[in-house]
């Protein structure tokens, strides 16, 4: 599993960073991006799903890579 943030949609609410700080971080403008290469360790997959469901802009993407 891998996460990424669609920068076109992200409005910087930072819910993803609050829910899964291990997977997301915000830039200086408050917009989020995936940490590192976005690969999700198995123990964080539930958090990744939760972050996706809680993004009001539907900007969090999950792929099964
Ligand atoms: S919750 Fe969604 S809109 Fe908010 S910072 Fe994260 S990706 Fe961006």
C-alpha cells in the first residue's frame, strides 16, 4: 500500500497529519504530502484508510503497490 496527496485538491486542513503523522506531513503553507516514498507499513494501513476517509477534499489517494 502507498499513499499520496493530490496537491490540486488539498486545502490544508491537516486532518491527515493529525490522524496519521507517521504517513503525512505539511509544508510551510499547511498543505500535506506523504512522508518519504509514501509506502505504508502493514501496521499503519488502518490509519491510512482513516486519513483517506477523513479528508474533506478527497485528496488522499491510496494505491496497492
Ligand atoms: S486532510 Fe486532505 S485537504 Fe487536509 S491537509 Fe490532508 S490531504 Fe490536504
